[in-house]
C-alpha cells in the first residue's frame, strides 16, 4: 500500500503542539508566514507520496548489490534522489550564504518525517548529509567550506558519518583508526570502520566522509579523538585511499547500503581536520544531535506509514459477525494506540526542532542558551521515545493484519523490519536514556527539566479549565502522569549518576515521553476546540490520557523502587 503524507496533521502539530505558530508570530523567522510553511509542507508531501514512496518496496527487494568495490542502488533511486536534490530539499534548513534556504529546522523536521515515511532506506542518506553540513558549517575552515559546503547543501555530493569500529560502538572512545600529520597540513588516515550508512553508492559522483580518528600523541578515550573530512574523490579527480570492503545483509532498510570502510591500502587516505586536533567529539556532537532528532523522525515516519496501512486494512478486512474488523474494540484499541503514539512522538520531535531554531535565532544570548538547553533535554527523548514507538506501532501494524501481516505481500512486515534499526543506531536507546538521566536532567542543577515540567503542568490546568466534556478524565490522568514525572525527576536528581539511577534510565525516558507526548496531544486538542473543530483530536488526547499516560505511575515505580531488584539480581542471570 502507498503513503499519503498527512500534511494537515503535520502542519497542525507543528503550529499548535510544537509552537511554530507563536514562533512565527514573534518574528523568530523574520517575515516567514504560515502560508509559505503550508505550501512547503504540501510540496514535500507530494514528493514523498508520489516519487519516493513507490520505491520503498522496490528498494526492499533489490537491496544494494556490491561488486568490485561498487554499490548499485535499486532501480529508480538515482533519478528520485537527483530530482529530490534538484528541488532543493537537501538544503531546506541550510545556511542561505552557501545555497541553502534557511527555513526553520522544525519545518525541515516535518519534511524529514515525510521522506522517511515514504522510505526509511531513502531518508537516512540525506539525514547524514544534513548532519555533515551542520558540522562543516560550524567547525570547518573557510577553505573546506569553499570546496565542500555548497555541494553538500545542493545534494550534488552526499556525506557520511563514521564513528563505529568493531570494538568501538557505544564506547566511541575505544576507536583505533589513525591519523598522521602530513607536511602539507593535511593528514593521512588509516584503519577501518564498520556499519557505515551510505559509505559507498552510485547516487552521487563524490561522497564526503566525516571520519573520527586518533593522532599519535592523542590522549586516551574521547578526549583524544579528532574529526576529519575525507573525500572519496580528490579535487584533481583522483580516487582517495578509501574504499568500501563489503556491504552488510540486514533485517531491514535493505536499500540503505551499510558498508565496511577501509582506509590506507596505499599508505593513507588524505584527510582534512575539522575543528581542532583532539576536539573531534565536540564537532561530532553537533552532527550527532541533528542526526538523533532525524532518527527520531524516522520512528515517527515509519509509525505513520504503518498506521495508515493498518487503518486501510482494518476498514476492508471482513471477519466474523461485525463485518470489517475495525468494528471490534480490540482492533480499535490497536489503531488508536498507533495513531496516538505517532502523534505524541511527532509533537515531541517537532518541539525539539523549534527549540533548535530558537537556540540559533532568538534575539538575546540568554534566550538562545535556554533554548539550547531545552533542545539538549528533548533530543534523547525525541530519539528514543519516537524510535521505540516506531517499532511498537509497526508491530501493532503487523498484528492488525493478522496472518497477512506476517507474510511479505502486504508490506506491513517491511515496516516492522525497517523500524527496528532506529532504536539501535545514532546511539542505542539505552545510551539515550543514560544521556537523559546523567547529563540532561541535571543541567543547571535540574532547572531546565523543572521548567519543562512546569509547562506540562500548565497544559494539564488548561485542559481542566476548558471544562470540555469530550476530554473525559484527561485532566486527571495527564495530571497524574506529570506528577509521576515530577517525582521521578526529583528522585533522579537526588540519586545523581548512581547505579540505581542508571538502572531506571529507560523507564524514566518512557515516562518523560508519555507525559510530554500526552500533554502535546492535549495542546492540539485545545487548539482544535478553540477553532470549533475539536472532535477527533480531543478523542485522541483522551484516549492517550486514559489508556497510555496511565502507565506513568508504574513507570515511576520502576524508576524509584525498581533499581535494587536489578542491581542485586546477578544470581537470576547466572548460567
Ligand atoms: C544498519 C546500521 C547502520 C549504521 N550506520 C552507522 C553509521 O553511518 N556510522 C557509524 O559510525 N555507525 C553506524 N552504525 C553503528 C551503530 O551506531 C552502532 O551499532 C550502535 O551505536 C551500537 O554500537 P554496537 O553495535 O557496538 O553495540 P554495543 O555498544 O556493543 O551495545 C550492545 C548493547 O549494550 C548496551 N550498552 C553498551 N554500552 C552501554 C553502557 N555504557 N551502558 C548501558 N548499556 C550499554 C547498548 O545499549 C546495547 O543494547 C550503524 C549500525 C547499523 C546496524
């Protein structure tokens, strides 16, 4: 089944849950107006639905055959990529000085969702190029920017992001790839990398690799890592000393080539330093944060696509006394769960996009800093909550199809297979939860998270004072969820980075996503009610509050009372 971009829902979430409407009204984006945003979203929706989505199943079946160091992308992919880039989508949020359109990151986030609903395997390639653009723009020398930035922004060339080695996955500090200083100011890179997305392909003539490596005098761990730009093809047209050695066979995203890369067969690939020596992790964090939000959006994208497909199937499939299976309460429950989780994750991701925009565009330094901290707080939640629900929703999608979901014919199985990777790459969801608990919650002594929870409490109050009968028990249940988040947060702040706090990191992140997502759906419902058109959105917010947000109290217990049963349970895991 195809994909129809839900442009109206996307625009509504952006404007009313994530805060785009007020940001536009404040003039955060200069003279950009709602009509322009709407037409960009509509155009992106058309491209995603009509050009990319039809390639999704072709890509799944064809994969990325590898021969003599070359990767062939599936039929139709190169044309689609070329026209996608020619339409300017790659540079939507990129700096105007270098050929980008400098539109809001939040609008780009909405577009990233649509590219990934259409095809996750297609969408992930540009995600890495966009992250590379951010790092090069922020830290690259003028010479490097002159040579590479415009071509990355136009999409004429694509970028890769290369951290992982066999012994260095979550523990990036363990990487061993080497960089030696050359006499001309460049560097020679040797070593190998694994699992490199779009490390080799035929979509563009050149591929610009962003590679982490270690200088001979580097201190150990992450403090001794430097970031290098390593072009596949040098400016004089010769091939650099880097090649793809092989391509992985994977559970999903078959059309995204995942490559093992080898550097230095002939003495070392030419690399150019980005930022300062030994300070590569700081640059990489710029890339990773953007890429983390984008991977979160992959979760939203696949959840949306799975939901559309399940809804269509449930309306058609006849079984038993009720006729179409959509009439059965259990099927309704599955479909509502899918739609509510997708909407909640979407709003969290878009709100992260708005926070990024504010961190770059707000007038005062203080406002930019506060927004930066808000974006830092929300990024791990956007990444992990959205990709967890991506898998859950895709799994429900299979369930709604019954046996037809398990066979490949309907496509529901592909969504499930594709969705699974997003919880693993760009920092596993376990690592995101640790980042939230160890680094983000304690920001400014807990002030950033507390301010955020206060905002959620205000939403609960607004729901209560709306007195709208259609909300049912929404205010009470959401209030309980936000109270749970508040107590769990206080507990974590008191237990800092203890083993007990680490043991509860994953349920805490879920609790955060539940409370925040539930409040954002309620904000959308309130905005709809104000516009006199609240029914569907209010029902969805109510469903979330009364059926999903209620998990918050259990999650709170896991965080605050569950640690001992984990940290002292060695015997239960003994052989
Ligand atoms: C399809 C695909 C594409 C990829 N693309 C890229 C790419 O383009 N560039 C790139 O550099 N990498 C890429 N990766 C690598 C990916 O980012 C890593 O696989 C991921 O970071 C996890 O590392 P690992 O596989 O070594 O798992 P490990 O680090 O061994 O983790 C295994 C498990 O242990 C947990 N764990 C590990 N350390 C801790 C800890 N300190 N505390 C708690 N739990 C912990 C993890 O959460 C996980 O559940 C890709 C991987 C795949 C499969």
